[in-house]
């Protein structure tokens, strides 16, 4: 089967090549041109076209590092099909350490965009036309918001058969079968019949090694499932069947004050479990934060200062909590790097 041609912004990519190009995304106030960098790897043999994107929210950095590591893997020399890697979609936001675009719009609520709308709509439109519409599959990489961490998880439409298979292949312990949000990239891709996964892990403006390592391995697993890469020669490790949550809920602050948390990210909770305590600075007034259901903590605030109504703990509901918790423990242990030895272990700390 001949390789399907691929042209982005006037550049046509030949089989067996790797090319970095800059996609124009407007100008700054100074009239300096802004560009979105993307890297295209086109294999010598036909196969799927997978786009991998990160930093749609400009302060979410784990995905940038995941893509960097992925592009340096020797295994990509045997690629079938095409990878379109976009490590920084929201260049404006990344420069300003901001989730949003300069007009304060959320790019992931602006798809599919429009050619003549505001900046967010124009950027979304260009991303759809040049990248998404030329792909067969997609993976979008995210983290939690600022001061909020997410347990590594996949969010996907598990009612779609192919998406279901790819989500399971990614190999994280928790999958959230979530509905499509209006204006999101996932919704826009679904309109074109493109199966897509959203990987959530870590915190904004921070690198997290467990989240990054799991992300790289997860993408490789998906590519093997799509037969874009050959299976590993290593003896396969038994893959634990992920647990799918059909619902999740946020536990919010019952009062304003200082939060002391009593459960960790990935911790198991039961109905009535104490999640934390909100108190005034003197401890004269305290309010307990209680879970209303059984589940696993998949998201948590890292900021002790809270206002009444703030989202504190994101919990995925599960009936068999012990089974999920053990899977999370094994997953974290597998992806936690070995501690590095000090080059001068006997040196005193001064």
C-alpha cells in the first residue's frame, strides 16, 4: 500500500524522514512573528497517522518533556505510519507561564475554532485543519491546574470500541470514562471520527518523574497496539486490567481557612473517610472534610490556603477500592526512579 501524502503549511513530508517546521500562529504586539513548533516523523511503511500534543494549556509542562523523550527513542527508526508531535500548542501561554491565551480564553474550550474569530478560535482552527484532520488517532497530554496534582489517568470515551482498546493499552490503573466537553479538542476530534485519548498526570508548572515516565511508556504501548511499532523482544510483563470509573466528584471546602490533608494522591477512601481538616490559624474552629463515597483520590489541591467552596479532592468512585489501590501502588512503584547516590556521600552539609 502506498504511503498517504502529508502536507502541513506547504511542507510535504517524504517517507523515511524527520522534519521540524514552524506553524505561524500570529504576531506579538511588537510585530514579532509567533510560531508553533512541530516535529513530523514519517515512516518508510504505511500505517496510522498519530498526533501527540501537549501544552494546550500553556502552564502544563509534563507533556512537553514526555514528547521530548519520546522523539529520542531509537525504536522510532522502525516506525510504520506517521507521528505529528506538537510539544507546545499554546506558545503564548507557555511564555507567560499561563494556562490561557493573552485574551484569557481557554484554548481547550475553543475547538473546532474559526478562521476569523478571536485568537483562541483562530489557533484552534489552524490546529484542526493542519494537524488533527490529517490524523487517524490522537493523544493529548495534560496535567492538573496550578497548585493541584492529578494521579496518572486516561480520560476517554469508553463507549467507542477502538478508543476503549487504546485506553486500556496505555496501561494506567485508572481510566475515567468521561463525556465530551463542549469546545474541547476531544469533542472536535470525535466529530471527525478520530479516536483520541487524554492523559492527565501531575501538576502545572512542575515536572513529575512518575507522570513523565508513565506517559512515555503509555504512548509506546498505544503505538504498538496500532502496529506503528513492533512488539518488544523483552518478556512481556503481565498487564493489570485497568479499572474504569464512570463517575467522579469533587469534595469542596466547607469553610475558609488552612487545610491539613490526611490522604495522599492515589489514596483509597471509603464513605465517611476523613480527607482533611480546615481550621482557622489558631485552631479554635475546625471543620472536617469527609468523603461521601468509596473511591480513589485522583486529584488533590497542594495549597493549604482555601476558601469556602474551593475544590480540594477529586475522587473517582469505585466499589472495590482495595483492588484499585493496590494497582495504583504497583504502578507508582514501577515508574518511580531509583534514588541517585551522592558523588560524595561522606561530605558534610554546610
